[in-house]
C-alpha cells in the first residue's frame, strides 16, 4: 500500500471525482506530456468509454480511458527526482533525437518528464516527475519561481555588465525581467531568474557582447543540486517536498495570457 505525503494529498484532493481535461489526465497518468496528449487525441489514438476522444474534452478519473489500446490510470505514486544533467544530453524523452535523449540516458522504469529544460550545452539541476500538475505550476513564468545558475563567460565581468543584466536585457522581442546577479570571480557570476525564455542567459550575455563558456543550474525553488555528480539523480526528500508544496499552493498552472483573460471576465 502506497501512503502519500500530506502535501501531495492536498494538491490532489480538489481534483478527485471532478471533471478534468483529458490531456491533463493523460499527463498525470505518466503516459505523455500535455502537448503529446493533444497530438495523440488529434490522431485518434485515445478513446473514452469506447468512443474516440475529442480535443478539449473533460473526463472523470473513473471513466475507461485507453491510449493506443492501453488503459490509462493515474499514477498512484508521485515521483519527483533531482537529476544532474550533464553536457550533451537533450531535454526530451522523444527517441527521434537519438541516444542523447533523457529516456535512454536515465533508463528510469516509469514514464517521467523533465520540469523545464536545460539546453544541450548546459548542465546542472533538472527536476523529473510523473505529475503534470506540479510540472506546470513550476514551469509557468507567471508564478515567478526562482531558478539559480552559476555562469562562466569569455571575458571579465564588469559592474556595467552586472547592472545591465540585473535591470533587463532586450532579447527575443521583449525585455527580460529584473533579476538578482552577483560576481563570483573574474569571469564568473551567479544569477537568479524567475522566467525561462529560450536560452535566456546565453542570449542576455550575447546581447551585451559576452559569450557563455559554462552554464550550470544549481537550484530550482527550494531544491538544490548539492553534491550530486553529473549523470546521477536522487529522490527529492520529504522535507523538500513539504516546502515545495507550500510554495506551490498559491501557484497557477495557467499561462499568463489565460490568467489575464480570466481576470477580465471577473
């Protein structure tokens, strides 16, 4: 018998025996991500109570849901791992990217997904889970959850560089949020972000005339990389989970634009 911790019970209590979106149910069943679920529904690979599923439909956990002939059931055990992703591994579980995908690298016995990404040339902390609710709440930039990095660049870090990085840098058609940053060596600094634009730190540095030579993520919210070695992982402790759940209680799993639309309606 699997006994869930109190924090996980609180997060799931409101969803029990209530209708939820099918793609969310499939993600929480450990079958695929929400995006992959939408694709499979569109391709007619998912059925609900013997009928072909349709995009955007809601279901009860008690209904008969099959994916490619295999019954989908919510995972009874919530998996949450802290992984030290080494350089060269691509943050995807899709086999089309070859042997450098997370699935083949980890060989984990159950279907899990990374919470956010680190690009191929970066290393450090990745959280892996089978719980779509937690995954979305941590990833949403609108929740302002902190991620901390140690960075090495190709030339000396100046005060002007630090001030520019901290106040916001124009990249990808926007200006990055204000962030915390401190110099840790001649060519190194530590930075804390609350958003996750594509290759954000690298692009910020490039915009200011710098090139990143090493990038390591050391923290996501309250969970630290610690003394993990590249390529190894550990289970997130009960104490870490307890703190994490408290921080996530007021978080939303909706994108910012949907929250704004919802606010207008009220």
